[in-house]
C-alpha cells in the first residue's frame, strides 16, 4: 500500500472526489480558567429499557425494547442470525426495531422475495420497498456462476474477460465475463415483481460486494480496472435508487488497531488509481471510455470498519498501548481516519462475535459474544461519527433455540450453541439513540468527533483527542453531536471495573453557545444525555 505524501488539501482530478491527508492532531489545550467555571448545564440522561438478557442458547428477544425506527438519513441492513425466530409472530418486527433493510438470504420466500424456479404469478409483488432490500455478492457468485477464478485469486486478473465481442449468430453465450456477471443481476426485479416496463433492472436498494481478493495484489492496475468496470456495469443494470459498494477498497484500513500511524496515512492507491489499458485489456473487452476513471467515481459508499478479535472483548487483556486492540478506539478510529480521506458515505460491517484468527488468543473460532457494554456501545457510538449505515452480519442464518450441546467439541459455542443476548444489548443501544433522539439526525447536525472538547482536571485545561489518544492515555471516551441549540453526548470509560467511577467535563464554546457540563461515569456503562445549550 502506498500513501500520499502531501500534507495539504489536494484535488485528485479524475477521481471526482477531494481528499485530505490525515495528520495526527496534537492535543489542543484551551485557555486556563481563572476563578469559578461558567455555570454548568445538566444533561437529561436518556432512558434505559429494563430487561433481563436472554440466557437461552440460540435465542434472543426483540421485545426488550418498544417500537422505533431510524431516520431516513441512516441505513441498517439486517443480515444477522435468527430472523426466523420472529417472522411467524410478525414479519415486520425487524423494521420496527431499527433495521431499515433485509439481506436477501434473510428474506421471507414468496412474501418478500419469490422462491423457487418459476416466475411469480401475475400481479404478485414483494412487500418490501426498494430501500428495504439488500444483497451481498460473495466471491462464490462470480466463481461458481460465471467461472471467474479472479474472484478467488487476483493473480488471474490479466486472464479475466471484461466482455466478448458480439458473438456470431447462434453461437453459444460466453457467460465467463465480468459483464455477464453484472448484467444478469438485472433479473433480480423478477423476484420482487417490479421490473420496469423499459426492461429489467436490479431493484435492490443496496448491493454489497464481498469478494475480498485484494490481499497480495499481483497486478494493481489489472485489479483497479476490474473493480471499476464491475461496479460501473452493476450500476448500469440497476435501478437509479440502487447504491453499490464493496468491503474493499477503503480509503485506509486500520485493521482494528487505531494506531498513531493510522492517523498519518494517505489514501489507499487502489481507491484513486485511474483505469489504464494494459498489454491485453483492450483484447479482453475493457472499453476505452473507462480510461481515466477510478473506482471512487462509481462506488456509492465505502465500508471502513473491522470485526473484533477476542482481545478487544477480553477485559483482562491490555488495551492502552499504541498497538493494543481496543473495542471503542477501533470503532471510532476507522471512521475518524476515513472521513478525512474521503467524503463518500460510510457503511461498516457489524458482527457481535469475534472473528476467527488463530494468531490471537481466544480467536481460533467465533465463539465469544461482545460484552453488554460493547454491544450497546456499538449501537450508539458508531452513529456519532456521521456514518451513513451499518451492515449487521452473522455467519449463522436461522437459529433453533435450546439445542443440546454439540457432540463435536469443535462446534461448542458456535451457531445454535451461542448466547445471543448481545443482539438484545445492541438493539437496546439503537433504541436509546434513535427512539429518543431521531430528530437530531435531520441532515443539519454537526458531528464533533475528535473536536469534542473535554477536561480531565476539573476545567483547568481542555483537550481535543482522537480515538488513539484517548486509548493510549486511558481516558474516558466522549463524543458529541450538535444540532441548533441541542447537544447530545455519549460517554464511557471502556473496560472500567463495575465499582470504578470516572469524571470528565465537556464544553462546547462555538457558534455563540457557551455550554459546560460534568459527567460522572459508572464502570463501563454507556452514558447518553442531551441538553439545550445556553447562549454565551
């Protein structure tokens, strides 16, 4: 990966996007206050739902909170486990528990998407609107249906066909092309009963690419060409309402560390590298009109964010060195870095269990759920970064509760054998934020992020810290959103003991407001509070 070396705002012509190199901000100390502090404004704490987390294996309840929806400015796609637990009672329940869309593998056959090989009967139509539909295209779609080995091995990029010339009459169709893999998505509308009269177009609201073949790239130009052509061709065969993006590339991938060096990174070259012909690309069908374009010209959103390994879920582990893994520093840090490098919409993948990596303690298999404060905090703090959406994912689809322990020890703690109370805590976080504060997310809000100003010495000095600086100084995390005279604050002391208390002051002295308040945090609980700010 190569980084930009400019430390000032630059325009990458041809990318169609402005980028800025993200420098590590030095702590900003405010003027030392002499005498008494200005009057403080108490926050109104956001209510919590009282519920007993489920202890049943393979089960969770969505009734731990009441009905709520998220603002139209946000998107949360359900691709989690166990929707089957709730659809018989009420197929709309996930949409009344914060989710705005459902991925096709979790849709109800013949209600939300037509099942089977036959065409739906005349007049049949999905109960889902376009913005409620999502599809993930994994590498198997390209490999198994179209024989595109490139999806698994980027070393085959220079052998991959973009599109073949017009075939001879009656010649068999060559489906082993990137063009065909994108074109055939237009038939998705048949499964929803809403194909346009002008011709088939995919009517998914969101299409996520999860190919993940960008590691050890053998020919970056070929890889850039293929990804750019693929996204462009998918969009040409989709509804104008469809948003398309991919798990990679992103502007910068911190891989869950939130290190000092991440804040010094430039834009991933993949994102901004223009399409250029290679020795064989024209013969393989790369069109001349794509030359000079970039992946960023066509992708509607980027997906910075990372799954957790077990160390960031382990309260007994070390979390405060620059290279340590820390759940909240990772959650915020990925967004803080990427928002400065690209103005694209951001959608993170959220999974409430550890991902697998045998090199890290406790991470050999995905058996550890996120602890309650982490689950709830993901549903709150993430939205303080100004991100557009979430893809809520799980490696399990349907759940069957209360199953006996697996006879195979390697399956212990997986799938139906897991405790899914983490889902309840996550939805509780969404409910606390959006049930009570949706009005603040109307497009006129300001996300303070690392410019949130705090004092840790009773108001003598004030600092603006990014996520890495909060992690390495072992300080409480505080983030704020301002909309008009309203301020909403989330705060927590990550990994704190239950009997531990932490105090931090917060101020907002800008745009004519003079707001000060003091927070007392208990353990690692997620604090959320709101106030009307006084004028200075």
